[in-house]
């Protein structure tokens, strides 16, 4: 059964986020041969339409309005619902990002639709579109279907492979005019704290520090390593509680959930609280002085040693590898 | 000020997870107030203490949920409401819970509704915004700071580590992020007082809801545990050699670099 499926392309700092390309790939599965329509919402975003097409959208609908310069749930919901009313899709996919988490339940509420949040896989099985999502802090998974409303899901970054970019693909980019009004919550100021460098939730490589880093300065070698690998720096609750870093870096049951290709845990004991935020990473490396540390139980590779010795050596070794390859 | 807290009783995910009959085995497991809802309860108490008014904690759950509601009362909430759906709803989803909560709240003239931003068991984060949408009031999710001046509200919101400062107004629904406050532990006098505080128990009937009004819009068809991970390799030898070996393994065996 082919379906028309909308995908919201999420724009940050003037560029599309990777998770939007992953959402297009998911939408292709949901569409079962039907049309995938990209949606862009913002002040001046139509130039990004072509890229959504190159990643697999068939065409793009753009809603531009100066009241949509910054995300607000009211403004973006009005824009997206207007596109839904015009296109009458059977499916809708967003990234499970701060924006997607905030906006999707409102849209689901407005449309009185089911919604499957934080999907890590999607497949067609037995006539249904089946989403897989982690539950109980990643200790179990559930397979879920929507039984009423749109086939509506948000997809977790880094889990569904995007389609290969095809620069020869073309598709129509049309605009829809929406009267955006009655914004009840207005952003006055954005204080940048975490977003220098690579976004933690979308990073392919995460270098994470625990109590073993001992101080704020102790994060420096981790930052060096992250820079060489193009990765992001994270932390355990212990490191945040000890004030070595900002809570925005915390990975765990409270804090962020990450699933990078490579997770390097430095001086982290591996409390369950922390494992809940990173145990679904593809490859885990543990560096810890204590050979009995729990983190070695979930690690693919471990080095027993002082992180202040091991991490700089690793940084040098990765630099050499980069030069050779 | 008329303040409501949306609370969920959750399985403590620090517990070991096992399946029985295709479901998560809850026998003997520890149940707690969802940790993000503890921030919500604490914030509600602080807002009441600063502005006057009353804090009512609501939960959609079963009779066991009374224990977590009593804990909330012991922390300092004034009243609790349990909407017990155990006998009527077997497979609810976020729509079900949001619809029930909104039906209860629709004529309560709430000034402020606070929930956790996500529950640690099912982790969908949908219920708060869905309730706000059903009540047609604004909402702000994942907040780390709340300042109220009359009906004007300034909220700081965590957005993937950055902070957004948002201006809005009452009535309002917010969902709590870690960092909003430090939830208190119930004191002994608090626990004694909580036993006498009102805890109302309702069923769908009392809200004029039929089962079909709250029928889930999604369905879980399978629950499974992830494949057990094989023990990893702890490298040995000279530290320099270990580091070289690790980089080679990540490059050629794991192929992540």
C-alpha cells in the first residue's frame, strides 16, 4: 500500500541536520513506493529544498514567514498543520531532536493521531509499518505500530542510515503561505553553551569523561582527542555533579542518550545510570585505572590505565592514522 | 495559585529487566516516582511557597500508585488525585493518558501544570504537550528555570545543551528537565502529615469517559531484550603497544575510524 509521507527538514544555523536525511530514509520505508514530500519551515529556508530532494524527497513544500525565524511550538505547528491540510499525507516523520520532541506531540494532539517517539528502526512487516524503539533506558526494545491517525514517528539521530546523496535528483520546491499568529511563548534569548563543535546527540564519535578526569582542566585531553576524531565531548553524572563540566554534557538515564559509532569512556566507572545513556553505541572503548570497573563489562575494547597517560597517546596515534589514510 | 503536577509511577530502570509472557516482568521490582516528575513536584511546592495557593498531584495509574502519591504529599504537596484505570484499560498509550488527564483538568482552572519532560520507562515525552494541546494552553518543555511575576512567566529551557529564555504567560504547562531544582526528601513530620492529606480516587466513569474515548492509537506488538553483548577485549602489554593495537582494531576490525 503506497502512501504519501511528509518529512520535516530541521534547519540549524542555516544547514539541514543529518537526522532530517535519516528521517527521509525512514519515510521512504513508510511510503512503500509512494511520494515523500519534504517540508521546510523558517524565515528563509527555501534554498535548502534541493538538498532534501538529493537525499530522497520527491518534492518540497516551504513555509516562510518572519515569525518563523525561531522555533516556537505554536508557529511551527501552524505551519506544519497547514501543509498537512494541503497535502493530506498518510505519514509524517520528524527527527527525535529537541524540536521534534517538543513539536510532535502537539501535532499528534491536534490531529488526534497516534505517535511513535524515538524510533531506531522501521520496517514493513505483515502489512504493517513497524517501528522499533528502546524502552526502560535501552535495556529492552518494543516493536510498535500506529493504529489510528497518521503513521507518525520521530526517529532517533544516528540510527537509520540516510540514502546516498544524489546530486542529479531534482524535484519541485513550492511555497505555501501561512498566516502565523498568536504565538504564546516567545524566545527572548538563546544562550549557547554546548553547541561549540559537534552536537552530542548526532556525533559519530563521543569522548566521555567521568570522575576520573578529576577537574575541569582534566577534560582538556578529552577535548583534544575529540577534535582529532571530529567527535563531541560528553560526561557522566559523577563528573557533572563534581562540577567538572556543565550538565549539558551529561550522558545517562538523566541527561542525554547517545548512540555514536564509537564511544570512548575515560575514567568512567560504568554506573547503571550512565550505561542507560550510551550502552546502545556501536563500539565502546573503556579506559579506566580500575580493572574491576563495571564499564569493562559493556566495552568492546578496554585499556586498564591512567586516562591522563592513555588519552594523549591515543590522540597522537589517531593523528598518525589520519596522516596515513 | 492553582498548581497541578502530572506524576507517573515508574519501574526503576536501575533494576534488572527480565521478560515473562512477552512483557516486562514487574514481580518484586522497585517502583518509584519518575525522577523527572520529582523535579516537577519540588518546583510546584516552591512556586506555591512563593506565591501562595495549592499543589495537587495527579496520576493515572493503578491502586499501587497511592504509595508514590503519598510520597509526593510527604514532600509537601497539598492534595493528590489517583485516576485508577487498572480495571478498564489494558493497553493504553500516551493519547490515553493525556486524554484522561485533560478531561480531569478541563474545569479545574489550573494556573500552572508541571510534569516531568519524559518518563524513564516508556520515554516518549508526549503526555505533557498533548495535555496542553487538549486544554489549549501554551507549554514549554525541558525547563531548567521558572520565574513567575503575576501572570507573566519567564522560563529557561534546555535545548540540547543550549539555553533558551522564553517569555510566556499563565495558564501554562511546563515539563521539568534535570537542573530545575534539587528535589527534597520527605521529612518524618512530612510523612506523618501526608497520611491525613486528601487523596481522591477516581475512575473513568467519574470523568464521564468511556473506554472507547481513550482507546490507544498505537499498539505494541512485541517486546524483546537486546542480544547479550559478549565480553569485550581488555588489551595487555606495554601501554604504547596497547594504544597502537586499539587504534588498529578500531580502524580494521570495528571499522569505526
